[in-house]
C-alpha cells in the first residue's frame, strides 16, 4: 500500500481527496445522481389527528375522536385480536385513511365500527 505524503494526509484529514483539493464525495455529486434522487417517493407525515365525525363511543366510556385514538386502541388490543382477519382489514383501511387515499376514511370508520360491534366493545 502506498503511503501518502504529509500534504496529502492533511488534505485527507480535512475531508479533501489526497490527489486534488476537491472534497471527498464531491465526484459523486453530478447532475445524473441528482435526477435519481428526484424519482424517490416523498414521505409525508400521516395525519393521525384527523377527526372522526361522529366520534365512536365505547362501552367503557372511552371515546375515539381521531385516527390516532383508533390506532392507539388497536395497538393496545391483545395479539389474538390483532391477528384476526377483520381487525387486520380494519388496520389496513386505517393506514390508507391516514395516507389520504380517496374514500378510505369512511370505509375505515365503517369497518372499525363493525369489528367493535362484533367484539361487543360498542
């Protein structure tokens, strides 16, 4: 392996390539590379604060007012409930509603109400 001269070593320690004064990694910053990053999907925060109209009232007195409340309730369920096919479908619809898919919000509310009634929680 070849040893670097002192001057090259100093450049390397400062984040510069040893052969010239360009920063390490700057060679990869070409316009072609930037075009590839524009093709990546944009990740947005899900609006878990979207309100349910009307809120879902449970038998224990708790009210589910937002998508976040429904998500927290589903996460608190035992694994046997979470693995149930109807609950899985409700969770998929809830995720689609949070992502803003058209029509998923009302389907999610209907499915969650249906599953809660079937489990005797409403």
